[in-house]
C-alpha cells in the first residue's frame, strides 16, 4: 500500500457527484466507507482464490486477466469511468478464474457484504446510488457485448479509441489486442491501415 | 395482446422467490406492479424509437436485433432466466438502435421511471430486490462478455448449449449463430463436427 495524498478528498469529490446526497450525509459517509490505496503491481485477487472484497475504482486502473493454454488474456480494464470491480465469484463466494491486478497506484473503495449491509441499513440513500450505478454499468456492459458481437476487429478498435482513448496510453498494446479479441499482430496491422 | 390464464399467479410465484418479501407485502405488490401479456410477434420497441418502458420477462422470449448492412443480427435473447430488458436508450431516453420483439406469447412486468419511483417510495424493499437483480445480471453480462472474448466459436456454442439449452428449441439456428457471432454455415459445420 502506498500513501496517497488525498484519498479522503477523492472520495468526497466522488460522493458529491450524487445529487441525492447532501453535505451532512457525505461527511458521515466519508467516515464509514473504507478506501484503500494499493500500489501498482498489487494483486487484489488471484486465480483459484475466493474474492473477499469487491471494489470501486476512484483512481487508477485494475486489469482482469486469466491464463488460457498458458497465454495471458485480458478480459477487462476497470478505471474511473468503469468502476465496479465485482463478479459472480465474489457474490457467490466461489473460486475466481481470473486475476485482478493494479496496473497503476490506485485509490479504491473496498466493500464487502457485511460492511455494505451495515451501511445500507444506516444510510438507505446508498441503496439508490448503488442501484443507479449497477444499472448504468449493466447497460454499458450489455451494449459493449452487443457491439462486440456485431463489429469487425477494426471497428472494435476504432470504437475503443473513441470511447476509452485514455486507456491507450496507460496499457501496452498486446493487452488491448487481447481485450478486443485479436492477436497483437492483427491489431498492429489494423493500426497501420488506419494511420495510412 | 392475448389473454393469459394466470398473469397474477405468475407474478406471485416470481415475488415469492425473494425471501425479503412477506405475504402481506406480496399481495400489495401484486396490485401495484403492471403485468402485460403481449402476443408472439409484438414489437415492443422499433429501431429509431425512444423506449417508453423497460421490462422483466416472467414468461416467454424477447429477442433484441438490429440491421447491419441490411442483415438482421441478433444481440440478445431475454427469457425467464435472463429477464431484465432495458438499455441506456431507455434510461437516457434516446433513440433505440435495435428492435425488441416477442418471439413467443409473453408475460412481462412493464416498468417505467414514474411507476418505479412511486413503488420504491411506497415499498423500499423493492430497491433491495432490484439492486440484487441488477447485480446478478451485471455479473452474468460481464462473465458472458469475458467468455465471448476468450472462446473459439465452437467453445461458444458448447457453452451456449450447456447454459441456455432451453433456447435451442425455441429459436431458429440462424438467430443463435448470429448471437454467437458467426454465420449460420459456420454453426452448421460446428454442430456436425460435435455430433460426429
């Protein structure tokens, strides 16, 4: 864990984004919600472990990957705009098939079922916020999936650059290629064609 | 709209699945929650329309599809086990790029933002149930997407038959092929190889 200068400030900034929360409530929530600051390289969950916590990315980048026939394959990048790091393996407490690794120094809200339940009981407004966030993330996830089904590899890359351009400077190309369901060589060819 | 013998009974059965709801609450909710029974062939939303409602499938099958270069492409099948029919276009009230069509006589919970808000205010327990359903659907959607990225077309079909076998008798093969991101010919070859 590294020391972050202002995790509290980041959390306040994040909570201020929800009109349902007033200032009094926000200052109470800041005391309740656990924020952690894992350093770049921290593995949050390993393949074969039962995830103890779920997370929300306030700052930084968490990558989800797994090994298929010895090859590392990236299946998700969680960032400030795609923040909910959770899975069936967390909610059902089963073995994770994938790794979750901090690719940058991160600031994460760390939740688990007991803390969440206690907070929901004390602050019912949180339920509404969580519902809203889940709904948004679900819609985006469905839309991403529909687009993936419908698109050619080149279209996928163009859309990725339109919507997640920030990532292109934060992760190596072979991880982007893997996430877009193609080899690094294919992505390289597509990029050359687009540039020329 | 066709007459369904027992929409009320189906709704009660569905609500009984949530331990957080007691019998008194369920009988109140049954009066509040609007259930519709659109017949096979009903188009719930057309491309270019703003979706007025979102739905939950109690019974039947709703297919999501759109036209790409004149070809109809299926991107989702919503059934009793994958029930939440919603999208960014509903929550943001923008033009739908896809159609939603009832492929069977259906029984659907029809929601919209005003009804939902009124029900949430009167029955706070509903928020928790909705949160739980959204969380489950989000986890499944993410998992489906990760699997799609990682799998070969043959693996996708095998997994489809393991997890959504019920669909294989309910929709034509070319729609399944499209949903799995392949041509009908490729799926046909894969099926032959698996059978032999």
